[in-house]
């Protein structure tokens, strides 16, 4: 409830309006239906690979790259910003 009550003072507008929200984009209008399907599947595959990489057994180069990115993000958060 506190977060919902602070929305207007923090962002200065109602939910769904203002600078935080851009114009809506319907991907099939931009990429076509097949392009949207390919984009979505590639995006979900990358997210799945990023989330499921096991640091004890990095089985692929892509997994090692993801683990390096994860450690950089964690280091940046703990340090209080990127350097």
C-alpha cells in the first residue's frame, strides 16, 4: 500500500501515464508475424540460458559468458555502481 500511495508523488502522474510510459508497440506491425515469433523465441532462449547456467558446471562458452556477466552485475551492485 505504501508503494501504491507513493506512485503519484514519486513519478508525478497517474499509473499508465507520464514520462515513464512510452508509446505502445505492436511487434507484428514492426517485424511481421514470423519476425516477431523468431524474436520472441530467441529472446526467451537467451533468458533461459542466462537463468539456468550452473556455475559449478559451465558446459558451453555461452554459459561461461553469462556467468561472467552475472558476476560483473553482482559485483557492480555490491560495490554500489559500475566502475
